[in-house]
C-alpha cells in the first residue's frame, strides 16, 4: 500500500474529523481528570478544522491510502515574547498526531512527522519543533525518541480531590 502524505484541504475535513474524535476519546479515556468526554463532538472538531485549516500559522498534514485518510497531524507556530527571563522564541508544535488503528505499524506516523518537519523547515524559519506526549503513551514516546526528539521536562500534577 502506497501512502501519500499531503497538506489537508477543506475538502478533507469530513474524513479528518473521525480520526480526531478517536484521538479525543483516547485522551479522555487515558486522562479523565484532564479531558471531558462530554465535550467531544463532531461539530466542535469540524469548527476547529474549518477555522484553522487555511491559517498561515497552522499546517494539517494527512496520510492518504488510495482515497482513504489514514492519519493526520496538526502543526502550529507558538511564540514566547516579553517573558521576564525566557528568550523570545518561535517554535513549531506538533499536535494531534493520530493514525487509524487499521493502518498502524506501517510507518505512517513517522512519515507524517518527517513530512511535517520538512515543511516547517522550508516554510516557517523555525529552529525547534516541540510536542507534548502523555507519559502513559509509551508507543508514541518510543516513536518520538526514535525520530530524534529528546525529553525536555516533565510535568507533574496532583488531583486535589484526592488530598481532601
């Protein structure tokens, strides 16, 4: 099966939304204290994509097999300015990477990330690419490390309801 990686268009939204809904459900199941499953709707994901897919500081790439969209990744620019001690910095963030379960373990996620980084390098004049990953997502962590990403910091949290 040949996979075609390309920039998503408005016409792709209908096929992308179910992938992102699956990602949202996965996150909500893994971290119910962070994500509200009742807020996961087709309308919200469709609106998000419609509002951002053609924005210059956003990039949505899809992995297409024949005419089926098997994977997606969202990239966007994030800037830090006027912070008291941090350097002004403009970075790209990889977000919402998801490959349909039927198409996993075929290198699609790697292809999406590599294509994203190439387009970021060509079009955005960015020095660094960041991503966030939940510590329970061991499969994703292995992939990111294999592709050269390095852990920068860890975030810890506590559920205060457990402390009362």
